[in-house]
């Protein structure tokens, strides 16, 4: 159970962790293979690197910092792990200007005001206790994750967008899994959630945050994995077409482009081809649909030149 302790200020509770490390709960996964297979069951195709880090994150009770280009499955990994473990997904979407009141909690001023107006006869002290109780607290994702009594996967998405102070706040929460609310006391997590922080690398994160986390870099997938992703995520696609799409995307990624196609764009392209009833891609069809895969005119022109070599197998 999560507990709201009285704000006694008298130091450590007797049952507090003494090793300095959060204690992991019962293991969620038996092995690295179990992670990979379980993720495949929920249509997320992971390689050994990804499944290994997820396995360790659980055993070591450490957050995972996932970096890599956009559209390579960082956010989807957290969602898939939640699905796989039957956990509730709590998402904190980061943006510039995100602060404590949106990440952690804030008091519901309007409701407090109404309460004060509604009850004029009460002594101030009683009223104060009343309006600073849980009923008047608006919990935001971080507190929600800590309070939760059911299993949680906490996704702190695009953490590179927040300012350094907010990053420090996140770090504090992630090292202690507790939140201290001056008027209310300390809320301690009854279980360590699985935490994923994603970053698109728009700025360097602090050393302290990196130290706290396991690091996972997700790059564009290898050919086999991308083919498997296409087959898993594009209903009705033939193996042959999935293979062709994966190969063409792979060769396009070797070009010097402004923006390489991501996995999500590969999937959009594959879906487009299925909708158009294409069974095997020829150069002409590829050129006509390149705008699904690439988003810059110069990239499209460059790829179109390369594609002259693509011929239908028959
Ligand atoms: N390993 C994977 N297995 C299955 N689908 C994937 C995988 N990687 C990416 N995808 C697909 O690509 C889409 C974009 O991934 P997303 O997690 O939103 O990217 P990111 O957060 O890295 O920008 C997902 O919705 C999913 O359909
Ligand atoms: Mg994302």
C-alpha cells in the first residue's frame, strides 16, 4: 500500500532502505528471452540490446533512458512493456515550461476557495487542515505513479524538452521514489515502477540523470527486425513485399539525406502500398509514393535517382 506518513521531520523510518538502492519487487521477467518473446507477443520487435536493458531495469529497479532518432520505437517500447506486464501506463509528456505543478501535484485552488466560501462558521485552523487534505490535491503523473497501488510503467516522454530545474526534480523523484508535500506529508511508493525516459537528443541531459539510469540507444533496426516489424504491424502484407520494403528503406537510409526515414515512416509506406494493391514494387511506384517515406524535396529527388535500379523481380 502507498502510505501518506505524517510530516514528523524526525528522520528515517525504521523500515527505510539502508543500502541506498531502491529495493526491486518480485521479478517481472524470468529471462532476457522472456522479455523479447513477450514483447513480440504484443507486436513489439526487440533485439537483444533492448530486451537485455528492460530485463535489467526490472531486476536492478533502475529507470531506462532511451535515446535515438525519432520514430524508432522509444515511446512504443514503454507502452509495449506496460501491455506485456499488464501494468497501468502513466505518461508524463515533457515540454518546455513543464513545471512541478504539472508534473507532480498542485492544490485545487478553485475548490479550496469554494470550500472556504461555503463554510464561514469554521475555525481557521480546522478549515486549513481541511483544504490541505488529499481531497483538494490535483495529482499529476509523477505523484500518480508513486501513489499507485497497482503495477505501473511510468513513461517520461521527450525529457530533453524540459529545463534543467525540472530535470533535477525528476532526478530527485527517481532516486527516492517519494514525494514530500509540505502540508500533507511524505508519499512513498509501495512498489518501484518501471520507468522509461525518452530523449530525441535535442540537448545533452545532465550527467546526474544519466548516472541514475540504464542507457539504451535505439537506432534504425537491422534488416531482419524491420521486416518483422512490418509484418507485425501491417495487416495483409505479403512476406515478399515486406522484404522489399525493408530492403529499399535500408538502401535509402545509406544516402546522405536531411532526414532518414524512420520506422514509423516505413510502416506508413508499407500500408500505402498495401492500400494501393501493390504486390511488388517497381521503380515507378516507388517514386510515386516516396513522399510518404521522405519529407524533404531534396531527399525525395535524391532517393528517386537511386531507385532507377529497383526492378520488379519478374
Ligand atoms: N520495435 C518495434 N516493433 C514494433 N513497432 C515498432 C517498433 N519500433 C517502432 N515501431 C512502430 O513505429 C512507430 C513509432 O514509434 P515511436 O515509439 O512513436 O517512436 P519514437 O518514440 O522513437 O519517436 C510505433 O507506433 C510503432 O508502430
Ligand atoms: Mg516518442
